[in-house]
């Protein structure tokens, strides 16, 4: 299954747009002098979760896409250049991704491994894995459309796909199916009672939804039978369905990230921001509307009669990330409107490789690693703000 074939035709680009992530890393905040101080974490203290389970897209995919037939992958340099051993594990950054940072802050472990494609130790299985798959969304169509984005994105028009790979990435339902399979493995190594305890007391992190808006709605024509408002309602309903199904599988503590300021992400500035590559106001507005609707639903479901015992948190990524984009100096960044890889205006996944693009000299001066994903330092600072606000 694992297609190791890397598109040798570097002329292929994928616009992988994704959602941004959840919780933060205070201790590794570097040059953090200037990070704005935030109120102390909320007092409510839940016991430390035994494991972290992760669902979503490329923000938290540690390499699941390496093991499926898709072009949405990045298991080659310069990705991973600042990871231990310069290992390009398939994480969409130069180093750690938000799920790693959160697990580390929780004192669980330093890295959350991909469920697919690697041999997992008992320790890995007992302390949590990631099912996330770059390019997916709450809308099941998004996982299938990720390749269509290739041909509708202005700067890749005219390039020929040199591969016949046309398979979808993992949908959120596919990820849930893998979780069911995982639970069987967990029972076999830990026994049924302990496995049930791990499932019900662990933390679940869900980060997706951005590709639904940025790719599926704004870039491809396939959801144009919806107007923006009704598409947003549809995606929020998909998110609610997912949360209910995850609860049905035993999850109780679930953190769900909202959308980032999609319009200010480098790829969207390039696509729709005009010659000046301005932030795209409409896209940011869509993210704001989506986030408000998602937060409302999460509050309604939290601890409700429909989901007794649930502890659901909406995590606002929009506010801290927009602040980082707008006030680079406050965070010690030189550049926040383009990525570190290559020119920084169009390189993402396949176009960010060692043959076509060099990484910038000092990634810690950049908020974005490629045109969609943050640098490790960017993720650390984002997660630090989130943990400050929401606690662990
Ligand atoms: C690189 O990462 C992969 C996937 O996480 C892992 O299987 C492999 O052992 C790592 N290699 C090194 C040298 O760390
Ligand atoms: C969720 O419900 C719990 C009580 O069950 C409450 O302590 C918490 O503040 C609620 N969280 C949100 C985000 O509303």
C-alpha cells in the first residue's frame, strides 16, 4: 500500500490547506520575552489524561499520509529539517506539530506517532496516536477533492499530473474506523477494563475544517450549489456528527479547534489577495462565521443530556494566530506573510522539496514554514497562547 513514489516531476503542487491547531507549549517559547502575558489558566483541573488521540488534517498529521496513496504528503526534505535526526516523518513543518507539543506539555510524551505506516510499540498504543490525514475536512468531499485543487489553482494550471494517483486522503469517518480498529489492539495489550478506562479518560484533539472552506468551497466548484452561509451550516453539522460519533466510541474530553484566519494564510494571499497579496477579507469573514457557529454547537453539546459526561472545549485559533500575523515584532518574527520554504508564496508539500526550493536561512524568524503550515516555533508560540487561555 504505501506508495513510496515521490513525484519526481517537481512541477506538481498541491494546495493543502488546513486548519490550525490546538493547545500550547510555554516552556519552549523562545525569545519569548515579548509574548503578551495572559491570565492564569482556569482553575478547573482535570486529572492528567493517560493518552492523547488526534483527529484532523495536516496540522496534526504526523505521517499517516505516507502510508496511503496520495500526493498530499511531505516525507522528504526540507520538511523535518529541525526534527531529531532531520527526519522527514511526514509532519507538515520543519519540526514538531501541535499534537506533539500538546502531548509534551501534558507530560505524556514528546511525539504523537501516526497510527498508520509505523510499527507502534505498546507504549505508543497506550499513550495515544494520531489518525489525522493532511487534506481532509469535516465535509467528506474535501478528502476526495484535494487533488482537484491542483487543477483549479491558478499557479498550477497547465502543469500535468505525472502520476496516476487519484486516491482520496482519509475522511474523518475513515479516521474513526481506524480508531475502532485501534481500540481492539488496545484491549488486546491492556485488557478490556484498562482499555475502556484509557478511552474514557484520555484527551481528544480535533483539528480540521479549514480545507472545507479554503479548498472545497472557495477553490473548487463542487459545493457551489450551497451559498456560503448554508455551506458553513453544513460543515458545522458535519462537525457535530463527528463529535457525536467520537463520543459514541467512548471519548469524553474533546478539544475542537476552530478555523484560523484563512484569508491571511500565505497560500490564500497568493490565490486571492491580488498583487499585494493582501489578506482576503471574505475568507477571514467566513472563518469568523464558521467559528461562531461551531462554538455555539460545542457549548450546546457540552455535558448535555445527549452527551452526558462530555467535556467539550472550543479552541479559538483565529485570535492568537491573527495577532501573530499582524504583529510579527511582538513575537520575534521577521516575516509572517509568506513561508520559509522557497519564495514562500506558493511552495507547499510537493513544491517544497530540496530540488525546487531551499528553506530560508533561519526558520525561527518565520511564522509560516510553507504557504500553509507554521514553523515549529510558530506552533510553539501558538500553542503557548492557547494553553495559557484554556489550561491543559
Ligand atoms: C524517522 O521517522 C520514522 C517515522 O516516524 C521512524 O519510523 C524512523 O525510525 C525515524 N528515523 C530516525 C533515524 O529517527
Ligand atoms: C463544559 O461543561 C463543564 C461542566 O460539565 C463546564 O465545567 C465547562 O465550563 C463547560 N465548557 C464550556 C466550554 O462550556
